[in-house]
């Protein structure tokens, strides 16, 4: 129960302070906070951490004494003399305390692993939640993008429908050509056909989002994202060696190194001290207790020890190379995120300005159409330009927001927050 409370506290800190700029996006923040309390993914991450922590307890137990209750029975031709006379069956029941005095030098790496592995497990949980947030944000902005695209499409359908009604009345009194009416109706039908395709994508995106997040469906409530992407500012400062991914790879290497020392300790003797206190004292010739010292040394096991030690050493070498590679990969990934954000922001700004000019052109052509300066086909083409540009602008805006939140998650503002 205590670990669950700790996790909830951590998740709350992550949601509210882990990514500071998340406060500017209330819709995304609220949806993500709710998802943290419901998501099966988060529950799996928590259980995985508990499982790994349990493994640490089992490993560190090798450093401490073990108390056991031992009973055995022996049959032979020369047993202890009991009160009933000669007995060929001998039984005993004893409390046994065994403590390892020397484990071939494995004590130090075992102790270091006891300290290291819990921190490594926390970093793994941090990375899991960060990756979940990136998946969540990706699905969120994809869904928000198609929802906004559908809203724009419905407005265009409504506007064109009104123009069709107006043109029909003008055609009846001979003020416009019937061919222009047919062109406008054809455009309206194309818009409706596009809307059917968009509606399909909306339903699929919403279903995928709610499946991932485990949230209850609330129509479009979660996707009312009106933040201007041009207001987003991303700092380029980043200490790669403070990132949880790098720290995790570093601690993975350290853990592999200590495990190689433990495997190597099998070449050396083990010394254990043990004490027994016998509970069945009815046999006359047995001591009430005894104390013993046991030395165990592996002389030959057909290469099993050598193979285990060699594998552990190679695992440590692989972990070291992975750590070095991870630092370079993180640097490249951060550089790519900064570049994507920079040029996506420039692209969005240019597209937004282009859309504004297209709308002005369309409005002017509508005025010119009423004065007979342009024909209907020119107005239809202008409207098509707006529709196509709006789709691109919407996608560009949500891509820009997604890159921003991916970069904020990458910055690893969670370092040190885990309970």
C-alpha cells in the first residue's frame, strides 16, 4: 500500500511539475493526469518495478544469516542408544543458523548491487513513464488534428451549401449560368466525400486514443487545444549525462560489472559458520547444540564456472559499449528534435500567412464574382486552395506542438523526482 501511495505521489508530481510548460496546455494536462490514474500501462510499469525491487531483496539476502528449522531421519545398522534399547532409525529436529563468513569476494559487489539496483529500477520507471507520455501526446495531437480538420470541413460544407442555395435562386431568374451551379454542386459533393473520409479517421483516432489512455470517452472534451504554436519556445540547453536514459545505461553497466565480479568469486572458497540447537533431546548420546565451520571450494565442474564468469564479463563489456553509444545517440536525438522544432515552426508561420492571403483572395473573388469580373470556376479554385491549405496548416500546428512536448519530455525534468 505504501508503494502505491509513493507511486501516486510521483505521478502527480510528474504531471504537474515534471514538464513545467505542460501547464500552458490545460486540455493535454488534464487528459494525461486522468490517464495516469487509469492506464493499464502505468500499472504494468509499477508492477515491473515492484518485481525488480523484490529481486534486489533476494540478492541482498545472501549477505545475512539464515535461520531454518531442519528435520531429518536416518536408517542404519548402528544408531544412537535410546531408552527403549537398540534402534536402527535415528531422527532429529533442530533450529539451524547459518552465516556466510566469506563468499569468495562476492560480498562487496553484492553490497554495491543492493545500493545500485533500486536507483536503476527508479530510472527505468521514469523512462517508462516518459515513453508513455510521448505515446500519449502523439495520439492526442493526431486526434486533435483530425478533429479540427473535420470542424473546418463542416464549416466549408455549410458555406458552400448556402452558396448553392443562393446560386439556384439566381439561376431560376436567369442571373447566373446553370453550368456554374453544376460546378458548385460538384464541389459540395467533393467536400462531403472528403468529410466521410475525415470522419472515418476521426473515429479511428479517438478509439485509438481512448484505448491507449484508458480514459472514458467524452466526445471532443479533451481535444479543445487552442494554444498558438508560435508562442512555444524551446531552450537548446541540455546536459546529456543528466538524462535518465544515459544514467540508466551507466547504472546498467555498473550492475553488469558487479555481476561479473560475483561470477568470478565462484573460483574461490566459501566459508560458512553454522549452529544447531536440537529440539528432540530424548536420545541420550546427542549434544543439545553444536557449532560448525564449513569450507566449500569448487575444484572441477566441467567448465560451468568458467562459462558463467566469461558470460558475465562479456555482458559487462556489452553494457559499457552500450553506455558509450547511448550518449552519442542522445546527442543526435536532441539535435534532431531541436532542428525539427525550429523548421516546423518556420513552416507553420509561412503556411499560416499563406492561408491568410488565400482567404483574402477568396473574399475578393466573391466580390468580383458578383460584379462579373471573374467566373465561378475561379472562385471554386480559390476555395479549393483554402481547403487544402487549412489541412496542411492544422497538421503543421499539431506537429509543432508534438515536437515541443517530445523535446520537453526528452529534457528529463523528472530526474530526482521519483520517491
